[in-house]
C-alpha cells in the first residue's frame, strides 16, 4: 500500500497532465491516497486526481490517462 503521495509521484502525474494540455492550476492532487483512487471533475471545474493506495503506483499511473480523458470528456 502507498502510504503517501510524494513529490516524485506528483511530478509524474503533472508530466502526464502537461502532455494532455491541462493547466497545472486546474489539477488538484491530494497527498493522501485512497482506495479506490479516482479522477473527477469538481464543481469549480478543477480536476481532482486521487492516487489509488492499493495498486502499485506505476500500474495506476499507466491507466491514468484513460481516466483523465473520461473525466474531462476527451
């Protein structure tokens, strides 16, 4: 289990959102992972990305682009 989202994890997530053309100002990444993780658009228009604590980070990250695209409708 992943106890905490580190700066390294956040950088990897932001590299992906950068490639997708999403502004970093509109991405929220809580430092506490949860099970299950989630990607959702908040009422203020920001994108919340919660890392899944029960999956290996690299496995979760590999599926993240698909989840982001679903959440933002791309």
